C-alpha cells in the first residue's frame, strides 16, 4: 500500500506535466483521465481521502483533479 507522502508526490508530478496546458479545465481532465487509467483503485481511494482531509501538500491542479475524480 502506498503511503500518502508518495501519492502526493506522484499526483504533484502528474499535475506538473498537465500544468503546461494553458486551459485549466483541459489540464484537470487530462489528469483525471491519467489517474483513472493508471492508478489502482486503492491509490485513487487514498488520494481522495487525503483531499477530503484537507489535501495538504497537493498542488491546486492536483486538488482540482482529485476532486473531480471523486465525483466519478
């Protein structure tokens, strides 16, 4: 099981990649798609729980993406 620190780092690394998209909504959508395809359910559940506890350490883009991910 991944710990939150590792998940936060991974989410922020992914958000740094998608942050180059000038369209924020498109960047969020791309990140949600990536998390849905490549993160196992336990990882997604853990990062959503972390966001629900305040999301400390997550970039703004990562927070937006995880928030949207939790709605799917």
